[in-house]
């Protein structure tokens, strides 16, 4: 599964690099176009003709760069859908169920609430006022009276300061108690919040542990049942294998399967995207006369061949993935049907259209070298019933899947 994902990632990176390069070229050409236009606006009459030519050429180059970018994206898309079979051949489709066991990894507990709230700084006692005797009076007359008045004022000021100090000292015990009570309340709330956070964390850990235990128990049961070839276990394993199959982005594939232990045959239906979801553009081109970028449609034959190729590749790819993944060889044959769901134009209701039906025995299929085949020829070799025109939603000839 990891190797398959790496291959898909490598292909995506290569396509992304090409698209990024085309995007850079388009941006550079656009900037050149803007510079040429700006130079033209500022040019003197003598230079205008030359700059008009340069601006026109830069604009054409910018538009052509846009075309190159669109075509690079289109080529990447077609490369993915045209290599549906090749992209899986170098991948080991076996799924080691033991590797799917879960090991619980708990996130770290947020320990910020574990830090106690620092105690408030203690309120210091205000300094007691100190009596400041008045300075000796100056002058030659009335010094005694002046001194007495200054002394009285100093004593009155000291008395006021001392009374204020006494009041402040009297308020300190209450202020200190208020701060201590506030700190105690804050600390209590912190401890309560910490206890609640720990309880939530332990509950979340317990849920994760229970989910992992339930998953692993189910997985162990699946492994045990698969060893006995139990029907539901085989079908579940097939579902896991096919769910791991990496298809291009936007190319959604669904599967339905049923295993018959009596014949060791797997009946499988594969739903692929309808023809309307596959691009039918051959390329993009720039029309200079109208200054427009227009799509060039694929020929009807090319569109028909591409969609038929998708059907053929998905059929062979699915057979290959299941047989390769089933190392116990519980499945001895596969009856496969590939089709799509679409709206019937006659009834307006959703309908299923089968495009290919094939029965493949394990022994016969294992002798085929899929790296060197023409998928349509391989299906014919297997005796498949195949639609002559899946693009036109023409069903395959034959009543359902042929049993091997």
C-alpha cells in the first residue's frame, strides 16, 4: 500500500512539476506582455510602431503560454487514465492485516494548570511620620512669636500626618486579608479546573483506548475468520484490498462483492465514472484573430477508444489486484462486471449499464503477463462479454456476469 502510494505520489509530482513549469512560463509571458504594454503607453511617436509590434508579440506569447499550461494539465490527466493498469503492476496488493492494528498514542496533557498561582506580594507597613521641627525664623524683630507660630503649624501638620498614618495602618489588616482571600479563591478555582481537565483527559484517553481495543479485537476476529475462509471475512478483506487501490483524483471507483464458499468464486461488480466525467478535449489552441483560447475536441473515435480502454484496464486491474492480494488462494475464480450508473434518457431515472462481464479462473489468469498485453485482447482471450461502445452507454452483450 505504501509502495503504491509512493508510485502515485511520484507520478503526481512529475505532473505537478510540468504544470508548475507551464504556469511559470505563462506568468513570465504575462509579465512581459504587461511591460510591453506599459512601454507602449509611455513611448514617443517615433518608437510607437516598434513598441506596438513588441507588445503584440508579448501578448501572443503570453496567450500561447496559457495554452501550453492547459495542454500540460490535460496531458497529465490523460496519462493517468491511460495507465490505469500499468500503475498497479509494480505494486504488491497484499494487505497485511496485522499491520492495521492500532497503537494508541495519547496527546500530552496540558500542564499549565499544574502551576500554582503565585501568592501576592505582602503589603508593607507605611513608614511612620517623623516630626520635622520648623526652621529658626529670620529677622531681628518678632522672632519669638514667629517661632511659636511655626512650631504650632509643624505640630499640627505632624498630628494630621500621624492620624492619616494610623488610619492607613488600621486598614492594612483588612487589605491583607482581602488579598489573601482572593489568592485562596483563585487557587481553589485553579485546582478545580485542573481536576476537571485531568478528568476530561483521562476520559478521552479511555475512549481512545476503548476504540483501539475494539478495532483490534475486530481485526483479530477478521484475521481468524479469514484463515477459515469465512464468507464475510473474505468479502471484508476484498473490500480492504480494493479500497487501497489508488486511482487518479476525481476518478471514483466503487465495488460490491459476494463470495460463494461452495465454488470459491467471488462475484464482483465495479462501478466506474460515466463517460460524461472523462475529458473529451484533444488540446487547446490560441486563435490570434479573436484573441481566444479554444478547445479542440477529440474525434469521436479517439473518445470512444479512450473510454473503452478505461473499461478494459479497470477490469484487468481489479482481477489482478484481488488474485495477487489473496495469498491464501481462498478465491479460485472471479466473475467480474464493470459498468456505470447513469440517468436513462428515456425514463429520467438512474439505471445501471454493464460494459464488461468476464469470468476468470485463478490458474488461467496467473499465466497472463499483464505488462505486455493489449487489454481488449486479453478480455477477448478470457471470453469476456464487452460493450462495443461504452462511450455511447451501450451495454455489453450477455446476461450479467459469466460464471467460470
